[in-house]
């Protein structure tokens, strides 16, 4: 078992312990949905990054593991409320909390998850809390800002590429970055190094989301994990769509807008037609270049952190593994 796998095991064991505790708490209808949400899995990416950052600068401690759990609880809180707003039936192949229980229960349990996330940080020393709680609070607010921008964009016809990139920074990247930064601060990293590892997380997070946009259009359905073309069918404002609207010819733009406005259509026909328009402006190449630019900036920030190269290698490998998905 390599060290990354060992850290994954540490995270899973701590989460399972917490799930058992939640299932025993009263009132059951408040805490059981939280346990259900946490048990529903996921990659546990944020607490893993948290502990990897800790180990880069020092060693993993019980208090650090609790704080890492706080990041995971907060992340799952955001998913719980996102599912309510999206009226989603499934999360990771299972009923969403508001479908398994009811919407009022999901809202209240989500609120409790947010409060619980803070409680995990209170197990840290007052000196460390003074550094990390403001980072967590700012991040929590930014995630909400990103979600609001995402909802706003659904109603807007004139979203700029820069606005989209800012939205995914807020909605996706800041929580990854904060997990790394808080882990580093808990381990005693300098402010400079904490800022560098935060920037690494931001650049990786944005790069990952752009790659996800690419995969949704050009990915291999056997390895992507979901049906290709979902963003096209939903008229989701991704980098590919927004940049194409800027670069496309008048004729193709009119055709693209017609496809966007259609309420009834053949799914395969729409996906193929929109992809053909994307190909006319070589949007895949442009998106891949932008994705690579963000990724290169991430590695540049990682290189500047003042620890030995061997201590950076696990994070570098995790970042590289994110971009080996089949395009």
C-alpha cells in the first residue's frame, strides 16, 4: 500500500467512525440524513488533499484528521443543498437526501452539517484556529457566491468567458484550494507557502473543470462515467459554448442559437450538430490549451513551495492523475 492509499484509508476510517456516531445521535431525523449523505461515498478528495498538505510540512495528527473531516462534511453539505435547488433525484447512483427523506429534513440536516463543519475546527488549538477559521469562512461564502453565479447564468444570454472562469473558481476550485491551505497551516507552514499551495489548488481546480467540459463533448463514454453531450443537451454555459459563440461565423452562430432555443429535439441530432459547430472553430484545441495553461501554473506554484522535491511528489502525482482521464 502506497502513502496515498494509506491516507485514503485514514480518511475512510475516520468518516466511518463519524457516521456510526451520527446514527446514534438524537434527534435521529436530524442526524441520520447526515450519516446517509456521508455514507454515500465519493472520492473524499478534499480531506485527502488536506492530509497530504499536512504531511508535506509536518505530520498528520488526530486534530488534523478531524479538521480534514470538517472539509468533507462541508463539501457534502453543499451537495445536499445543490440537489434540492436542482431537484435532483440521484446522487452517486442513490436517492438524494431530499428524495429519501423530504425537503424540509434535507434543508435542516444541511444546516446542521454546516455547523458541524465548524465544530471539527474547534478541536484545533486557539492559535491555529485563529489562522484557519477565517480561511474556511471566506471559502464557504465564496462557494455560495459561485453557486449563485451558476444559477444566474442559466437565465442570462450574454455570459462572458471570464465570468464563467470566475464562477468555476468559486464553485469548484476554492474548496480544493482551501483544503490544501488549511492543511498546510495546521501543519505550521509559513503564510507564503500556504498561499502557494492555495494557488496550486485554484489552478488545478479550474483546469480540472475545463477538462470536464471537454470530456462532456469529446470524451469516451465507456470511461467518462456518464453519457456524452449532457452539457449540450442542457444548454449549459461551459467554456466550449461561450468561446464558440464569440468565435463562430454568423451562419453557424445562428444555427447554434436555434439549437439552444429548441424545446423539443432529437438528443443525438442536437449533440452531433453542436459538436460540428464546435469543430468549425477548433474549440477542442482552444479548450485543451486553456486547461493546460492552468495546469502549468499549478505546477509552477507547487515548485516554489519551500520544501524538498520528494515531499511535493505525492501532490504532483495526484494532480497528474486527474488529467489522465480518457479524452
